[in-house]
């Protein structure tokens, strides 16, 4: 079992959403995509030597920890507007 769970992560990400508003994240897929994107950013920074704190854990584990701790903010995808 994963710790924290997907539902726990979704609660953290959606904690700032007012009642009646559309949640930022409403599927496991969104959580997976957000953490994978952050893990790729961490890997890229490691290869450049840009990390200010040495990485003890694996990049994906660190991304999940950042999301669970509220350090990582997931932004809703912008929908394309018709300009016609």
C-alpha cells in the first residue's frame, strides 16, 4: 500500500478549493502526472547540480513527500478558449 494514499494526496491538493468549486485534482491520474512531472524536474536539477539540498530519497518519493506536505502546488489545466 502506498503512503500517503491517493485519496490523502487529493485531499491535500484540493484543500484550498471552496465548496461548490471544481476541484483542482479529481483523479488518480492527475496525482500521478503531477508527481511524475515534479520527479522529472528534480532529476533535471540533479543533473545540473542545481539542488540546494542533497537528495536522500529517490526523486519520485521526494515528489510525493512534497505533495503530501503541501510544498508542491498543482495548478488546474487552463482550457483553451475560442478566439473566433
